[in-house]
C-alpha cells in the first residue's frame, strides 16, 4: 500500500563568537522530506534548502536518483499486480461461495419438500383411510398418479447427493419447483378423505385409528 507523507523541518544552527564581540551567526536550513511506501519498501526523498541538496533513500539506505526512481517504479508495479491478483482471487472466492451456497440451499429446500410429501403420502396410505380417498383434479387425480409421485420423490432423493457434488443447481431448482405444490395438495387430499371416512365409515376400530391419525 502506498503511504505518502511530506513534511517540513526547520533546522537552526547558532554559532557564538568570542565574548569580546558578543555577536552570533544563525544558520537556518529548511528540509522537505517525502516518504512513500510500496510493496513493503520505504522510499525517502529529502530536499534541503542549503544549496538545494537532494538525497534519496530506499529502506534508509542512500541511493542514486536514477536507482531511487527505478526501484520505486518496480515496487509500485509489483504492488499493483499483487492488488490486482488479490482482487481477482477475492472475486473468484465470492463466486465460488455463492455457487456452493445456492446449490446447498436449493438441495435442502428440495429435501424438505420431499419429507413433507413423504409424511403426507404415508398418512394417505393408512389402512383406515385407503378406502375413502377422494382423488380430484385440485389435489391428485388418481391412485396411479399418487404412486407415480411417490416413485418420483424416491428417485429425486437418490439424485440429490449427485446434484450437490456436480453443483447442478438448475436441475435442483427444477425438481423443487415441480414438487413444491404437492405438500399442500396432499394435505387437502388427506382432509377431504378423512371427512369422507367420517361420513361413510361405521367401523369402530377404523374410526379410532382415524382419530389417532388426525392427531398426528
């Protein structure tokens, strides 16, 4: 990092003469110092008002003017390259983090949807309810499509580890979007089917099982 500092210094020298004359000579020198830092190297340029003398230092070591500016240019270029490489690496890391995070979040959302579907499908497969399922176009049209849904989520569940490994977020998003409506649809199917069973079932044992099922 370039740190540039410029400051002035007044240097006064007093030379006392003999007691007889009681006179004094005062010499004042103005010193301008510029300090810069590149690539962990310190560069100092000193100008003195006394005959406008100039001095050059690199890491506190005196050098010639040409060497001073050559070393400064080299150090500045190295620092710029290092900063550019650091910026590029930071951008790469940010992209890498974002891609991985999006992939894992989408995978987790998909798994949560699958778990909800599995839980709802399991309740619909309860023996006390299977004879009263009211399939419909608003929920699930048929037993065949319910079985297909269960088969699909089983397949997707096996695929998810591979899609995480390959970071195939678009396919995960596709699965999640297709499955997302089904937890609500299955819940509606469950409620309508329970109401159907309550209305038509007279078997005490089945009704008690339904009582436990709806309380889950």
